């Protein structure tokens, strides 16, 4: 993540978080409670945000990955 933040800053592109579920590259069906979903997304976004703050870079957007995205329909 730290390296991706540095690359985004170096090339002046928007930095975005793309949180997903563990395993299977974030794909497939999952059973997850709303509380667990919130915690999973919040933890991943906060982790990236910490690296961004370290490098004076702004987190621009969040887009859910795979199975998480499909839970929002």
C-alpha cells in the first residue's frame, strides 16, 4: 500500500481504496453481517488512509471490490 500511495503521488493520479473480502481475490458469495461489513471496509480504508497521510497524499475515493460490491444492490 505504501508503494502504491507513493506511485499515485508521483504520477499525480487520484488515490482510491478498493476494499474486498479476504481470500479468492475478493470474489465469490459471502455471508456477512452489516456490522462485520462496516468493520471490514472501515479497517481497510483506514489502513490505506494512514499510508496516504504519511506521504501527504489525499484519499480520493472508495470503490468496493467483487463480492462486497455485489452486496450493495
